[in-house]
């Protein structure tokens, strides 16, 4: 077992993560879309980065309160909204943020567009660190900029930044670096030393950092997160930090994100960029309510959630260790993903993908679209009831074990 095993003295969670949701009235991309596509009501989905849990009680109460009023006009950001975000960042990370630093958007990836368009020119280079969510490279290329890969180093399942590679990749056309922190899909929480080394390079080479920190609210027990912008005066003034209640509180459908920039010129550039599509006016009334309640009143729920996710990872690790020890699972420090390396099985992607989709009837996220280093990997979403996960892991192992010329007997 790994270092993530929850001890016997762990306090039982006061929240229910075991009950499987009744999907009769649900309509989601993660489940209902995939079931309709496959024409298979028995399909199990571990792909899209949503949880299969109801949102925190405080969030449900806040959203229901808004709905009860029955008025859904353009909302005003109340003082409590700013206080909740500022308080959360200080309470969890010791990062003291001013209210004036906060802008908002409808999503983290959407908020990267105005930053790219206002701070760079077509043909400029932007560095990203794969394997990482495929949208990183797509956003760069969609804006006619050059996506420069600085692939993470994989040392037998433990990932590190390639600092020498980063230095070599920077040219006179390099303007931005997109940092995923904590990293999706590999689950790394970058250490203080790693972030300082990255900051030193960016400061020396005059590179602005845009950091996606949406998974900072989903830390495994014992992990410590450091906001990149909090490192120094230089990082504070040369970083856009992007967070959202979407992942930590399961609110992706409420379409709300937060952009943090201490530099007034950066905030002005962001506002100018979103004004091009009129996204500067108004926001989601439910997104504001959910963000405020999540950041202010949901710490206990998130702690209990990550205890549960850690136990789910232990289950996956145990099952693969017993039945498919060839498959390497990266030990996560954050996120609700398990990142599996199927390369040792020696099967072509087309073969194992067909087995997973047609015989196991599973939806997973394949690593190849996540860029260099993602090939022959899959990402498994652990934010689901254990009974659901157990059924999915059983199906997955049952179709992969025959690739080793062994037989699989559950148990």
C-alpha cells in the first residue's frame, strides 16, 4: 500500500459519498451524453472531470436560496463574495490577496484567451508542460501563437519539471508560460523549491506566468500547496492566477471562475480582452452564490471528500498491484484522478482502447491528446462512489489481464 493509506483512527466522514446518484433527472456530458453515444445504459463513466457527488450542503443551500427568490437578473458581487475568496486563500495557503486583485470569468480556459490576445502577438511562443489537459495547447494554437512543449520528466512514475529543457526552449519570441498547479493529470503538487526554480528562470528570461490552480482545493491528506504568485514580489506582479469553485465543489455547470492579478496593468489587459466579447458585464448569479458558499463554508466537506478520494485511490492501487502489477500508477498528491501507464502491457492503443470501450464498456480519458508523455496512459476519475469504482476497476482489469497471457479471477 502507498503512503496515502488512511489510518484506522481517521474520523468517519459526516458526509455521504457512498450513495450512487439517481440519474433519472440528470443530464450530463460525463454520463448521459456518453450513454446516448454508446447506446449502452450499462456503460460506466470515469472520464470527464466532474464528481459523481452532490455539491457541499452549504453550496446547495445558497443556490436554493437564490432560486427561491425567483429573480435571476444581472447580479452584483456582494462584499461577502470577495471576503469568502480572500479568506479562503489566506486560510488555506497563507496567501494574502486584496479584493481589488480579483476579476472573474466563465471558466479558467476561457479566461486564458484574453490574457493571450492582450499580452502576446501572433507568432509568439507560449510554453506548456505536458502531459497536461489538451486545452492548454489548443488555446495557444487557436490564438495563432506557437505552443512550445516542455515535457515533464517521468522517473518511473514520479514526475518532475524539466528545468534544463525549459531553459533551452525559451527564445526571444517566448512570452508566456502556462503552469498547471497542481498538475492535471499527473497529480503533482509542486514543491516550494520547484516553484522557486521555475520563478527564477521566468524572472531572468522575462516570462509572464499564467497559472491554472483550480485543483489547489483538492489536496490529498498531508499535501501542502503554494500559490505561485505568493512566492515573491516579482511573481506577484508577473502572474495571472486562475481558480474556480468548479472542481473543488463540483460546480462546473455554474460557469464561474476567478482571475487574480496584483499588477494593475494585467487586470486592465484582462478586462480589455473580455470586453471584446462583452463578457465583462454580469456573470452567473448561481456561480457567485456557489463560489461564496464554497470558499467560505465548505472546508469540512472538502476535507472529507479528499479522505474518500484517497481511499478510492488505495483501492485502485491494491487491485492493480494484485492483478496487473505491470501497470504503473502515479501516486497523486492532489486532484481526483489516477494516472495509469499501460505501456508495459505491450499493446497498441487501438487494441486496449477497443477492449476498454467495447468489452469493458467504460469511458476513461486517454493520455495521447494530453501531449508528449501522455501516450499509452489513461486517466481514471476517482470522484465516484466506491461501489461504482469497484465495478469499473473490475471491468478494466478483466479486459487488460488477458494481454499478459494470464487469467483474471476477481477477489
